[in-house]
C-alpha cells in the first residue's frame, strides 16, 4: 500500500516534469471526472429529445448545439466519453491481464514451449482481427461486454510480446541468479524480483494501450457495430456528426475535438512515462 | 588437511544453436573435465582469461549451470555427498553452506529493493526472525562488511561499485555459509577499490573461518590472496600449485602469458 502510494507519487512527478505533459494530464483528469459524474455536469439527460428545435447551432442553452433530434451535444459528449473511457480502461485491463500472464508464462517456460507460444502470437497477429471482431459482434449481438472482451483480445498480443521480452531480460540478470543461489524458490523469485521489475513496463504499456483501444471502439461504433443507441459513445457521435457534416458541422466538430484531444493527451502521457527512467516508479 | 570439496572430471556443455530450426548444432564444452580439491579454511584461486570457463565452473558447483558429467563431492564431517547427483530439493540444504559473490555489482542487486530488503531475503529463507531481530542482524552484516548501518534503507543505485560489492558480500554471508565462491568480485571495480575488497574478503575469511574459491582473470590479484591457485584455459585446468611457486616458476606457456599480461609500473 505504502509502496504503491510512493509509485503513484513518482508517476505524478514524471508526468508533471514538463508543462505540456502536465497540461495533458490535467485535461484528461478533468474530462475523466466530468464524464464519470456526467449526471452532475451535464445540463440535460442524455436521451432527452427536443424535436421542436432539431439540429440547432451552439447557443446559450446548448453551448455545443444540438443534434437532429434536439439532444444537447455537450451532454452527449460527456455520456459518450463515459462509455469510451470505460471501454478504454476495461478492455485495456483485459488485455494487460491476458498479455502479461501469457508473456510471463512463455518467458519462464522451457525453450520449446516458449517458442511455440510465441509462434501462436505471431499467427494471431496475422489474423485480420477487425474482421474477426466484426463477426463476433454479428454472431453474439452487440453487447457492451462483448466489446470489452473482443478489443481486449486483440490488444493483448503486443502486451504479451513486450512482457515476455522484459521477463527474459530480468530473468537473466545476476540478482535473479543470486536469489536462486540463496535458495529462493520459483514463486519467491517471481514475487520479489520478477513482478516488481515488470510493473513499470506493464504500466507504460497500459497507458499506451488505452488510446488504441478507444480508437478501435470508435471504429467499431463508426461501422455501427459498437455501442447501441440511444447510449452514445464518441465513435457513434462522430459517426452521426459525419452524416450531417454539411448541415450541422457542430455535431461533428465538438465530439471529434474531444476525442482527438483525449487520444493525443493519452499518447503524450504514455510516451512521457515510457521515456522516463522506470526505476523511479519504485522509489 | 581435511578436504571440504572435491571436484572430479567436471563437465558443463551448452548446446550451440546451429543450422535451420536449431538442429545440427554441436555443443560447446565450457568446462571440460576439471578436477580439484579444496581444503577447509583455504583460499584457492582460479585464473584464466575471459571465456575460459571460470564462472561456469563456479556456477556448476552451486547448480546455477547444468552439470553434464563428473562429480562434486562435498565433505560434511564424515558424510560425503555428490552434489552433482542431487535433485533440486536435495540440494537445498547446501544452498545455505555454499554461497556465491557475483562478478558484476551493478547487476547483482535488485534495483527495486532497499539494502534492508536485499539482506532480508536470505534471512527470511533460513531463519524465522521477527522484524526487530532482522533489523539487528542486517545492521550487524552491514558493519561486518564495513558499511554504515544507517544506509540500510537506501537503494542500490545510491552506492558506488565497491559499496555494492560489499552489499553482495553481506548478502552471501547472511546465511552463514562455510564455502564461498567469489566470481571475479573485483574485476568490475576501480583499481583503488579492488585492494579494499580483496582485503575485506581476506579478513572475513579468517574471521568467519570460511573456505573460498577465488576466481579472477588477473593472476596478480589471485597470487596476493590465495595460498594455492589453478590456471584454466578453454575449459581445462592446465597448471596448479602453491601460488608463490607457480608465479615464480610457471611451467605451462599459458601461465607465463598470464603473468606477462600483468601490467608493471
Ligand atoms: N548459458 C550459456 N549458454 C551457452 N554458452 C555459455 C553459457 N554460459 C557460458 N557459455 C560459454 O562458456 C564459455 C565459458 O564461459 P564463462 O562465463 O565460464 O567464462 P569466464 O572464464 O567466466 O569468462 P569471464 O572472465 O569473461 O567471466 C564461454 O565460451 C561461453 O560462451
Ligand atoms: Mg566469468
């Protein structure tokens, strides 16, 4: 507990070590909170229609305008963000869990098993996963859970490779040999040396996975395979916006801005963390 | 003199990847039929140039390298055990008796652990101590190797190479071993620090009555610390004898080359 608090503090100090990344982090934090507590911040319920006004340009009551059904775009961005973030974090959690376990087991297995497991990953990489995900959606219907699982299942591959490489590297270090020489067992070495030295890498990978997962989700939503109406996600908002781009540009511009800004900030923070000396996370 | 360890015809070979699909590769004999004996309380040196199989010999004794032939007899009172034939579980009690000091002090300490945690690892495996006695024991170990006990809660990167090597020594001594394999403990250090570490090992040996296999590639270092030495090249021991005699009167051309390689000022 104390150690994870220290790690969190170190993490913040890395993020805030330059203004630009700090600003990105603050933007993300505010947006995340606003989306999480959308009920408090959103001026309207997300599905409330006002057919009388239809698609109206930004004004005092609707700062980002309304869509063709008269729904407040700002409200829909907040609720849509909630879904997008949720999918981003949940699917990343799935990917990290599967990927890290797989990579670790592969690295610690005998050479033959290891190379068999990695060939499997190579093969999975070669599969047209987007099509696979689309097929899954069509067969099992469009449920939010399936999106989590499907996207997580795609994203774990990279994670598995990185964690395997890192585990192999740690395993060959002399402090692991020393631990073995002291009589430490397999699980002791895992707990004391391998896992703590992996955490930083996993964390950085995870921050970089979140934006790519969100992008994948928006892509699925854009194809009409993602989140089901009237629940908005940033993908569906951008899709609707694109349909009425010429008549009601605000329907596209605002969701697209928040989405791109979020992706940019997530990537920026992730890149900063991966560039930082990972040793700092433990201090 | 009573023998502590007797190595007979030890072999370690690694497969070398060759050909497509890793097939058709031969083996490299890192250690190729090595025999020697070490008596209780003695320091024996093992010299040879890089790649001659010194590390592998040391590691094979404590099972960090796969033994592919020969035997390693360990004498414990009247018992004589062949370490090479033991299963992993049967070998466990010997981990407490035989310890190793590693070549690279920058790589042999876990960067994420404080020195206290590093020293607790061996204590937790063999001694059931409460937190307070662990702290006391760790402080004792720090003093034993000449470090400030108040630095226990620092991380390895806050220490110099020589200090880290001292930590490595303290960790090995934590289990109270009787036999220590020092794998080039000073070759990664500054010349000025080398002497300090060598003297420390030498002092500890007499204080704790340790037996020591001291590996180095610098024959002058080995001559200084050990009573007997063995010269190794290409996995074989080519010459062995009392250090001073061997250095004064090298018979094998390889030994002569090692002696000539020592810089003179
Ligand atoms: N895990 C391994 N797999 C394959 N070959 C190995 C392995 N470990 C050592 N070798 C080979 O065994 C030989 C002896 O290596 P070793 O590390 O014992 O040499 P050394 O005398 O300790 O050298 P140095 O002074 O550089 O430490 C080398 O040729 C090396 O390539
Ligand atoms: Mg070596």
